[in-house]
C-alpha cells in the first residue's frame, strides 16, 4: 500500500521536514497545539510545516521545535538538515525520532528508540511468555497487552521489548499514540523511528530482518491505529507489533494478552516473609521505601496486607497509596483511605517514561482511579455496563453459574454470560484466578465504581435483592451435601462465598426477611462446622421474631427453630432452646417430614443429655434408630447408635460402648460418612481413656484431631484435644498435657463467638453436646496437679471445672470434676454432692474413679 502522504517526500529519497516533524511529534505523544505551545510558536506554523506548505522555515523556528521535541545529537542534526533541504541517510538511523536517549548498545544501522525499562515486580512469568511469543518466528504479528489504566501494561511492554532486542536486528522502537492521530500519523511515526521515510521504504529496509515496534496508548486513536497496523503488517511481514491499550486493536492475527493486577496476600497472612512472596505487597514495600526510611514494622503488617487487598493489586493504586506513607503510618492510611481508593490521585503520574528527554512540554496530568475505571467503563456497550453494575454486588469471587443466575431477567430468560465475561477480561475489568468454579472477581476499584453507578441510577436495592436470592439458592442446593461423603466439598464451596453470604443475609434481613430466613435455616450446619454457632443462633432468633416471617411455611420455620436449638447446644445454651426443638419436632411430625423428624429427635437427644433428661434422651435415640431402620436411612441409624453409646458410658458399660461404636463405624463407612466415622473414633478415644488405656486414647485422639482440623470442625476437634489432654494428665505426661492446654487456649483466642464445647454436638454420641472450653482446661489442670501431689492447686482447678459444667452440657464431666474435687479436699460435703449428682443422672462411677476416692480416704 502507498501512504496518502507520499507526495510530501522530496526528490532523491530525502526525508522532508514535514514528514520528520510529524513523526517526532507523534512519537512524543503531542498534538500540534501542545507542540506549538511548548515551542512558543503559532499552531498554524506547525500545521503548515507538517503539510509542506512552508518552503523554508527560519532557523530559530526549527531550533525551537527541536528543543520542544527534546531532540539531541543525531536526530537533532537530521531534523535541522531536513529544514535546510539537505539529504540524510535513513539507513544510518540519523533521522529517527527518539523517545528516550537511554538504551542498550546496538550495532550500526540498527535503530533503537525506547525509554529505559522500569523496575518490575511480580511479572516474571508474563515477561517469559511475552518474550517467547515475540521471538517465535511463527508467532502472531500483533500482540496486544490490554487492561485497566494503571495495571502496568506499558512497564511490562518496555521490559519485554528491551529483552528481545537481539532477536530483532531490523530495530526496536516505540511510538506513543497522540489524541487525534490519523493513520498517516501512525505510519509516519513508525517509519521514522525505524529509520525509513515512508512505508514502502520501510518494507525494503526490513526485508528479511525482523523488527519490533511498540505502540503505546492505542485507545487515544483506536480506529486510526487499527488501520495503520493493518497496512503495516500487510506491507512488512517481518515487523512484529507489541501494543498496549485499554482494549484490543481488532486487526487480523492479533493475540490479546490481558494484564492482570498483582497477586495480593489472602486474609490471615501478616508475616513479613510470607507477605514478601506476594507481588502486590512487595511493590507497596518497595515504593514505601522511596518516601520513608523505616520499613513497615510488625504492627503495621496487617494494615499493609489489608491495604494491598483493598487496592486489588493494581500497581497505580499501590503507587498512589504508598506515596502517602511519607506522612501517615500504614494503620492511618488504611483508616483514612481504605474506603476511598477511587479518589486516590496524584498530579504527576502521566506517561513520564515516554516524554522526550529535555522536553519543555511536561503536562501535569491529574490521575484518579475513578477516572481510570471510568475510561474503561465507557468502552462497554450499554447492556454490558448494566451487567457490570449487577456483578458489582458480588463481594468476592464468583462462578459463571452465579453470574448467569444474577443476570437472568425478570422473565426467567438467562443470558449466556461467557461473552460478557470475556469482554470484561479483555478490558482488564475482571480478574480470573485459579481453576475452581469460583475464580472470577471484579477488581475492587471496578466494583466500587460500578456500585456507585448502580446507586446513582437507583438500581442498588433491586440488585442486592436479586443477589440475596441467588446466594440463597446456592446455599439451599449445597446444604444437603453438608452431611455424607461430599461434606468437605460443600464446606469449601460455602467458604468461597462467605462474604457474599454475609452481605446477602444482612440485606435480606431488612429487605426480604423470608429469603433471609430460608438462607439462615440452610446455614446451620455450616455455621456449626465453622464455630459460628452464637452468631448463627442470633440471626435465626431475630428472623423468627420478625412479624413478616410469622406466616412463612411451617416446615421452613421448623427448620429455623431446629437450627436455633442445634447451635445453642454448641455453646451451653441448650436448656433455653428445648422448647424450640420440641416445637420443630411437632411441626415435622404433623407434616410427615421424615428427614425433619429424624433431625429434631437427634437434636433433642443431645439437649436432654445436657439438661439431665437422660431417660427421655435414650428414648429419643431409640426412636431415631427405629424410624431410620424403617426407612432405610443408614446415616441416621449410625447417628442414633452413636448417641446411645453415651448411656452405656453412663452405666459404666465400657465394653458395650466399644461394641456399639464398632457398629457406628461400619454404618458410617457404608454410607460414606467420613465425619461420622471420625466422631465415632473420637468417642472410642474417650472410652479408652475411661478404661485406663491412655496410650491408645492419645494416639487415636491425635489422629482424629488432625483429621477434624483438615475437615473444619472446631468444636469436635476441641473435645478430642480435651480427651488427649486428660489421658496425658492421667498418664503422668505433664509436659505433653501442657502443650495440649496451650493449643486449646490458642484456639480459643482465634474464635470470635462464644466457644462451643469441645466437640459434643447433637451427633457426638457418648461425648454429648459440648461444654464450655474453660471446663475441659480446668479438668486437665486439676488432674495434672493431683497427679503431682499438689492437692491445693488441684482443688482450685477442679472447683473451676465443676462450676463451668454446672450449666454445661455433660453431667459425666461434672461427675469427673466432683470426683477430683472430693479426692483433693476430702470434704464430706463434696462427696455428698457427688453422690447426689450420680443418683440424679444415673451415672455410675468407673473403676479408676472409685479407686481414686478410696485412696484419698473419701470413699470405699
């Protein structure tokens, strides 16, 4: 193709002034008006010179233009020579409009016109991949780096271009697109920086010689750039083009590479060495070092991690935030700007790397994240913007399926979200990380911006209502898998959407309480497994008390009531919720809901054990076994057998308890219920401890505790640790018992809610329904003290254990504490209290307890 401006060329292949002027100006990213202002001349003079209408300008005018363009050495001499009508040798590179003076040495006749690279953090794999693409002879002719403003596209492109210089003997150069550029401008700039006067000459010059051109900021003139690149790649097959912009160019053979933000540390990572492994944190630390001498201290590390997560790993945002570290510490930065990241701004964060050296034109460009996101937002079509506003309601990562549900219109028609997601990734608005279903996430700045737009259009309430419905459907679908072989997968799936569950519940509780009740009733088991029993119970009680849920489906309300009772059992409040469990059982029975009836009787069994209703507890467990057997419900048969084991321990029939637990293990294996098998083994460890088989109890208990930690069941894990600690204490292994105590107490510090008992839940069998953690620790401390002969200290600890269990959930533990207290003090009143507790509960003392009392002189 012959460019439209060929007629401007002088005779003999000379590079006329107008051609060079346009190339240098375009490469510098200046408009004609900006160049005229920088040179102190009229814009008409610049326009006439570029169009060839000025025969020979004054020398002073040409020198002013050279100064404004930042030309030096060879390029300046060539420019002045063109103004005087002298010939230059394009092949020597004398007429190349350089963008920066610095650069690696190249062989004679090989043009090189790039700014120096900047320090890159966390882009190693991107650099390797791009370098491979650009040095592969069969690679694409055009590689486009696309993404949000400030994500680091230009820095990455410059670094890669510098790395592949040796593979491009035809030259490596860069061009910055200016506002209002036309195809001729782009072609002129590319030809000039690669040492040719026009496109045909460039084709001749690069025949058989690979060359690379970096075209930056294509969004300033997308259509002209696309046209110019089509003509370039057709005319010069050996030319490779690396493009940066907000969106792809759209030319044949283009390979689009979205540039993602830097990886951020997940919640909970606050160690300095661990944080340094995440590029976003490393970049923040490096930029902070430029404005203050002291590195972040240990107290600031949580704020550092929270800041880079809030900034979404966006390098521009990190640069802007770190710059404020000159005045504020990191905690103050988080408090002051954590909710205002869209308004972060600086007066001089333009494309300084592309400005001509020594240029008199340096416009201070105000940049905010809001402006950066708004520019990409405007590239979306109207339906795409509407979809982005809806997707902004997701608090964390989400799946294609969730997006599809959220974007479904009111009539139930579902729009395929894949093309939309591809478009958002293409523009750098959407992050895709990992390989699981929940791998999509809007950048925080994008989510905040789209949320503002939704609020401004009055859409936010409807979007949040839809979000609550979508999240509730997900939880309702997942809840049945929280028992059985898919438990681990189901728990992880709900963990992935924890933030969205919280947001949906909070909004629906006010706006749509029926949806909130359905959501909360389905979360009971997950709350319990994650140690959130107190908060979950509060949610359920609040929603059940809301008059707007009074007419809800009776079965739904029954499940919510049962959830209240189940969660109360976890933190010692079972006595308060016995009426709720009974009401749930009545409702399930009235509606012939077998699943509900089995669950209600199981929970009642646990609550009755905790509150002293032992005979009725046994009756409920037997009823569960009969109903489950009649309906072939193997898992519920195993649960009933597990709960009946408690009564054999109560009667001192430890051999019978072992045999029953073996049946539990077989039934649980039959239905693939790993968690129930673990609970049976935990109970077996407790039986072994009561039998004096301490080594077996410790070994089995430790294996179960490790498995429960992996599974995510903090309540039962704590109970198993208590069993291990008591076995160690009884066996005289005081140092190991102290280590278990430290682990139990550290675990208590990590839990925000009131701690559930150490593992005795509604399905926990002989270890009941849990008890305050204070009690199990005191029992271990007392046993250790008594074992070493310190009766005074032992008495104090056993007293604490008795009081902790007074309103607790397992009278067997109270009896054990009373035995220790009686043995420590020899007080007849304590022995009377022990006898009374045994009579009321039907608990029989075990042989080692009888021996302990006899040896202390308080019993026979």
